[in-house]
């Protein structure tokens, strides 16, 4: 399969902004094993600003844009250095791609991005994609890495987008507040009723995840939301086992 995995800051870093070494090492090990098994893997990784905050010993996440972008510049170096070092242990070569909203919206630039991504996969590299936070402002941002993951999945005709989050999936209500809340294992179509669950369906930015689901399923790609606490869950995902919430992609000729 061609799998896009999006991992959030909550999986990669501690609350301090410093790297969660155990989680990142486990994630790299599992992704390397999936590549060894013959899957094509693309990683969409958050974490640059958070890691920059930790590296610069700032007291907290900055509020002003220049300091955010400075933190991103420092943190992106740390992030890629870590991925490069860890993947190299399993004989896999990584590649960095940083995007802004303009790159996605501009037809020629988007085509260049898609061509590069396809060639990297042909060459056996593992692309690691993030938003270019050092130059992106509100006007030119993709917006969030759930959306970026969906854009990447659609661009390369992925079979599956996996969003590793801090929640198990989509629930009927907020599981932290409602003991009756149930995990929804399969969503055949993102209806207004499903979208209405975003407000009370737990943490993890569910509204952005449902927008991502609408994008990729319209392109025929499945999407899974699951908890990134245990990266080994990706083995179950690759084996087709029931994990988290799966959104079914529209197959051609089927409404």
C-alpha cells in the first residue's frame, strides 16, 4: 500500500516541547518495518515549533509571529536531524519537503511538488513533509497538518491516510465527559450529522480531521483516525484490522 501517516506534536513531544524519545524511536522503527514489508510510506510530521521552543529554552509557546517562525527554524533542524539519524539505523533515507498554502494553490508549483514526491518514492526514499512555518503566515498557510496530510494523500493517490492523534477515533460524544460515548468504528460517508460530532467528539482537533476525511474519501482514499500513543498500531492498520475510526473512500462509479 501507499500510506500517508500524519503525526501530531502530542505524539512527538512532551508538554515541555522536548522530544518524546520513546515515541519517536518506536514510530521510526515501525515505519521502517512497513517499508521493509514493501509499503510506500510518506510521513507528515508536526512538531517544529514545539521542538524549537524546547531547544531555545523559551518559557512557553511564543505568541508573536517572528518568534514562532524563529522557533520553527530551529525546531525543523532538530526534527529532521532526529528523523535522519533514527531512520538511518534501519537503512532508510529520508527527504524533507516544506510546503506553504501558495505551493498547494499554484498549479505549476503543486505539479513540481507531486513530481518530486513520486520520484522520491521511486528512489526508495521516505519523504517527511511539514508546513514551512518559517515563512507561512495566516494568508499563505495550509492551515493544519491534518489538511496537509489530506492534500499529500490526494496528490500521490495514496491508498490510506492515517492520522495519529491523542484520541482513539471519532466518538458519539466526548468520551472524557460522557461515559455513554461510543467509538464509531466505520464511517461510510461524512454527513452533516457526522460533522456535527466534531464539537463534542473529544480532543485532537476533530473538525480538521473530518475536513481531511471529506477530501481524501472524495478522492477514493480511506482514512483512519487512531491514537498515536502506541505507534505499533500501524501494524494492525497495514494488516487491515479494525483500528480507531475508518472513513471509507468513494470507489469510482459509486456515489
